[in-house]
């Protein structure tokens, strides 16, 4: 059976290094299988996260040969095997151990975004009416599996470490899903401008490229949100009209 | 006690899948302090994987539907050994629980007039499953999560409970470790709710994640609570079998619904070879008629591929055992063949089964519009679990409640698709509500230091040993054994061997030695999970031996018929004072006349 060589990052916040492993590759294997096999046979304390092994839970994010990916959806036969495959943790978050990062910042960011606030029900039985065509876009955003790969590649977070100022693409998608929800009555535009600093995004589209769910993060979520923010705060006519209009 | 960090709550919820989240939301809404513990990150629990939908008789698509029909479908599916009161409450309350999700932000697919759309599913008489494409579980868990985080629930992620703490008879807390540094934690609580999900990892081939190790079942059992119906496990007939890395991943029933057929290695459509007598009238005589059914011809009868899940799974096993399986030990599921019938078959398949097309393309390099898939049964769900009171979800131990897949009763011998997600909502809510009621009457119990030291000693002893066993190997051997000996087709002899095997594995577990330290160490976590897996495996095996008949998820080749006497009883399992597993036969209470009447009317 064929073998493949790996270089897997081992270490903690105090430091670490790539460690070389070789393991047998069976047909159809994904990178997560190889990592778990190494864990089972050679390195019982190799830390990594996974749950569904089917691209549905967003637990197994890592950087494979430098590319942010889900380990469970990356087939071995899509990678060159003439050189060792490198597997390392996401870079935009503090390291816990080996391939496991501290993503708790994401959970704190989400809590700060104002929650869903529906309009009163449309029907006497307490239910609402929404047309499928009016929710297609929101459903696209709600496909997000919170793998945080988009956060990992966004230079505002990864290179400039603006975690305190900027909420990152994942939560711009989340805010867009709330803002575009047909039933929602909350207004998050001021927060998006002042707290989330949506202006820091300069539309490089790196986030869209890595999203395993194929969400068109920039074009469908961020740009329309930016337009709404501009409309609300910078366009004089809209601002004037807003004086007379509730959201 | 200062040694360990200690947290105090009125209600502690263990597990953050649909059931745990719904329970925590209910409890916190009542104004008490709630802690929520889970093994993974929030939002990653098994519930996220559910596809088809959540069953609730809202009658949005077919106005003939109502709770009575849902109740009788659930009882028929469970072959009448269900807890009928749970089935009744579930059918009555599921619609409100689903609508509530909409008020919390869920965005279900819509009907033409803008209401929640519902789809057909096996065993449900009318279109009943609210859904979002094939990612309903994600929608549900995210809605509960995003609502819950604004409720003041204290969430402890990547924390695993390894023992329940008791003050006298009452459960008063839990002992746990956090994964990152392996540090121990004490949780004190006036009421504890278990919502830990399933046991799929006891088997080699499963659709479940690593979390499905039966922790809640074992924690409850060790705390003296009763388990019930443990023999009933649902094997879904079509999981992927090849490549090995994806073995067990689900292949939706929809493939067969669209005209997919099952064939053995000789090319024979074997499902026509064995049609149970009581289904003969409803099953197609010829492939031609079956095809017409899948294309919506109301005069045609269903093809045998669409017989009940347990039967289809058994037929597949029979073919493989007889040497007519595929090289990888499955059978062929062919949807590509429909090109003989329709001109634009590849486009049609991609449109109807988008996620299956991508799943096989991405994970198996296989184009299902051109080649047959290889499929075989996969361990999917456990109907059995912690015995609870229907109204309150209280277990048989004071202070301990359970909800979701780890609790039992509603499903009887077999669960209908879609009834789990609704179960999580209905009984998650109830568990939260009644745990609060209980907690309000209590003061915090005493934490017994010696219990804690004992749990801790057991948890750490593998680091001090110089044994030779690797926990991953023991887990692997257990899974292989359960698959072979207590799987889809069972008999006394094999199950007795399994009991011996479990004993041996228990001995091997005592020889595990671990390397590394306790910081995020998966081999240690696996070693700890083994206790739970072995406990549930023994419970499953013992219950399956006692039920000397075939019913729903349990098929015995040595007792291949249904036996009316066994239709009147459930089996409960409890730890006796000496530590041995004790099994008891308990009669099913008489059903009230009005429920009986519903069942009679619905046929
Ligand atoms: C592929 C697939 C598709 C499915 N599709 C459907 C469907 O369409 N409709 C349907 O109704 N059902 C479906 N099911 C079944 C359904 O998804 C599950 O039965 C259900 O999600 C279980 O939910 P739960 O809340 O009980 O537990 P889970 O979602 O499994 O959550 C268990 C929680 O308990 C935690 N936990 C476990 N042990 C411990 C411990 N020791 N300490 C601390 N925390 C612990 C875990 O971390 C997790 O948070 C499907 C299942 C699969 C596998
Ligand atoms: S488009 Fe914006 S959010 Fe996305 S990666 Fe670029 S800067 Fe970040
Ligand atoms: S938007 Fe896409 S990349 Fe970002 S967290 Fe969600 S699924 Fe992952
Ligand atoms: S394990 Fe769930 S996405 Fe990879």
C-alpha cells in the first residue's frame, strides 16, 4: 500500500515545530483520516478537532500545504505526494495545542450582535408568511457551518490582528442574514459602522474563495451591507428621508 | 475541595445538541441559573448533521394531517412497544415547537402561500417534515444556539462529564474535565439534565460522530438510573461503504425514492426475492410498476426497495453473507440506470439529489449519474436509553432528567425519520421546565469528596500504568465485535460470545497505558469513553438476548417472528448493588381507550 509523508505542527502557545510522520494511504482517504490514523498508531496525544467527517460541522479546519481547508473534505489524491504534506493550525487565532486553536473570540463577537427581533405574527395563529424568493439569499448565508476559515484568511484579522475592532467575514455574513431576514425589525447598521467596522474590509474576496459552503460572502453579504451603511449614514438624501421614516 | 474549580447552577444541562439547547433555553427562561456542558464546541453536536427534516403535524401541505395521525404513525413505526404517552405528547406539541423556532429566526423552506413547507418521509402518512433543503439539523441547532446565547446560559465548551455526583439518593452535580489542559471541574446543581445523544461509536460502521459514545446512558446507569429498550438500534440500510474512509456516511432514502434500485454482484434486483406477506398487497409486482410509482403514478405500488428500513437492511446483509456482495462488502444502489427511461437523466439526477451527487463526486470520485453506488447498512440511531417519565422527563433517580436520543420511550422498536428532531424540541423543553420545578424545591446538595477522588483515580490510573494496551485498538476491536455479533441479524450464540468478548475487553481496558500528558490528549479521552461504550454494549447485548423475538430494530434469526407476548413488555436495565447488570421485564401500561381508538381508526 502507498505511503505518504506528513509534516504536522506539534506544539502549544509556548512554541512548537513540524514533526514528520509517514502513514499508509488507502483509497479515498481524506487528510483527516491520515491525521487520525497517525493519532491512533503513532501519536496518541496529537490534538485535532473533528465531528461529522462529512463537511457539515465545521470543526476540522486547518491549513493544508498552506491552504485553509476542512481536513475531512480534502482528498489525499488531490495533493502532491512527492513531498511531505504540511498540516498546521489556523493562524488567525491563538494556538491551544497542535492543530487546535482558541476560537472563543468568535463566540464572543457573535454575542455582541443584536439578536433577531421579528415583527408581530402575520396570522392569528401566531405564524408568519414569507415567500421562498424572499428568503433564498438569507438561506444562502445560513448554510454557514462556522468553520472560521474565512476569518483565518482575512488579512484584517490574520495580518493586522484587528480582532478588537473588526468582526470578520463570518459575522458580516451573520449580520447580513439578520438584516436581510424578512421578519426582522432590528437595525444593526450603526453597530456595523461603529462597532464592527465594516469599513475595514477592502473587498479582497479572500474569504469567499475559501468558504467550503460556497457562500458568496463578499458580493452577496458584505457589499450590500456596505451599501446600506453608506445609504444610512453618508447619503444626504437618505439621511433626510430617514428623519421621517422608521425602519 | 479547593483543589478543583467548582461551579454552581440551579440546573446543569449535559449536552448541547438540539435536546440540551432546548432544555437550557427553557430553564433559563424561567429565571434560574443554567450551566450547559458539551464535549465539542457549541454548534458542532451531532444534531448539526440531520438532513431530512423535523416531523410535526402542522398540516401546511395536506390539511388531513393532525396529531392523531402522527401519533398512530409513530406507534405503528415503533411496533406498539412505545411509551404511548410520550408518543401522544410528542404528536400534540411538535407543531408549536417548530413554529417557535421560526419566532427565533429559523428560515424553513416555504409553501407557495408562504408557510413552512413539509415533505413526505417513510412511515409518515402525510407530508409532515419541515425542512431546509437537506440541512435541517444545521438550521435547528444554529437557531437554538443563536437564541440561547442571549439568555444568560453559562456554556462550558470542550468539557466532558465523567461522573455524576450524588448526595444520598439524589443527583447533585457532575464531575468533569476540560479538554485543553485536562483540569478537573466540579459542577454543583439542584437538577441535572442528560442530553448526550447516541451510541453509534459502539459499532464499526456508523453515521455518528466520535461523540456518540453513550456517555449519558452510562452516566445514568452508574448513578443507579434505569435504561430501557436498549435492544432496539436503527440500522439505516444505505450508508456509503467505499472508499473505506467514508464508510457509514449516510446515503439518503431519496435516492430510492427517485427510482434508484438495489442490485447484487450478479446484477440481480434481490429486493424482489423477499417481500414480507403483510406488505405483498402494497408492493409492486414488477420493476415496471415500481418505476411508475417513483414517477408519481398513483395507481402503481411501491417498489420493494422502499419497504421498511429494517427489512431492506436485512436483505442487504443476506446478499453479502451469501457471497453476492460487492468487492467492498455492500450491494449496488443504481440511479444511473434511469437513463433507459428518461432522456435527460444526468441533469435530472443532479437536480433531484444535489448533495448525493456532490458527496459521491467529492468523497468517492464517483459520478452517480453514470455508475452505481456501493452501499450497506450503517448504525444510525438508538431507540433505547434512559427510562424517563413521559410528562417530566425525570429519570428513576431524583434530580436526574434526560431528553433527546439518550432518553427512551417515544420510538418503541423503531423510529420514524424526522421524529428525532421533533423529540429533541418537545422533550428538551419539558425536561427544562420540570428540572426547574424540581430545582426550586431543593437546596444545593453536599458534594462527597470521596466520590470525586474515586472518579479521579479511575480517570488517571492509565497514566501510571505500564500496560501495553492502546485505547484506540480496544475501541476498534469492540466496534468490530459489536458489528459482527450484535448487529443487524442476531442470534443467541453470537450474542453470548459478545458478552464474553465484552468481559475480555473490559480486562484489556485495565491494561491501557498512556503517553503524553493530560493536555488535549485524544488517547486519554478515548480511554475514558471506553467505559461508556462497554457499558452500553453490554446493555444492548443483554437486552437483545432477552427479547426472544424479532421486532423493529431487533432481528433474531433464531426467533425470526414477532411474538405477541413480547409486544406487551419492555426490558429495563439497572446496576444492582453488587455492580452487576440486572435486566427486568416490565409490562407496558394499558393504553387509554381514546388512544386505542385512534389506532384502530387509522388502521
Ligand atoms: C446523518 C444523520 C442524519 C439524520 N437526519 C435526521 C433527520 O432528518 N431527522 C431526524 O429527526 N433525525 C435525524 N437524525 C437523528 C438526529 O440527528 C439525532 O438523533 C439527534 O440530533 C440527537 O440529538 P441530541 O440533542 O439528543 O444529541 P446530540 O446532538 O448528539 O448532542 C449530544 C451532546 O451531548 C454532548 N455530550 C455527550 N457526552 C457528553 C459528556 N460526557 N459530557 C459533556 N457533554 C457530552 C455532546 O458534546 C453534544 O453536545 C440524523 C442522524 C444522522 C447521523
Ligand atoms: S473581502 Fe473583506 S472580509 Fe473578506 S477577506 Fe477581504 S477584507 Fe476580509
Ligand atoms: S462563511 Fe463560509 S468560510 Fe466563513 S465560517 Fe461560514 S462556512 Fe466557514
Ligand atoms: S469534521 Fe465536520 S466539517 Fe470536517
